[in-house]
């Protein structure tokens, strides 16, 4: 039986990790990622 290796890549950025009172800096997004 042949095995097929599959990969799933999930990319989060921008609005997905931005809070309503933030401007979207790299530091803000990194902090939001740590909280999730």
C-alpha cells in the first residue's frame, strides 16, 4: 500500500491576530500570538 504524506500549513497574520485597539505592529501581533 502506498502512503501519501500530507502537510497542513496554517498562516496567521494581519486581522486574524489584531485586536481592535491596535495598529498591527510586529510586536503587537507577536504578543497576541503568545496569548492564544
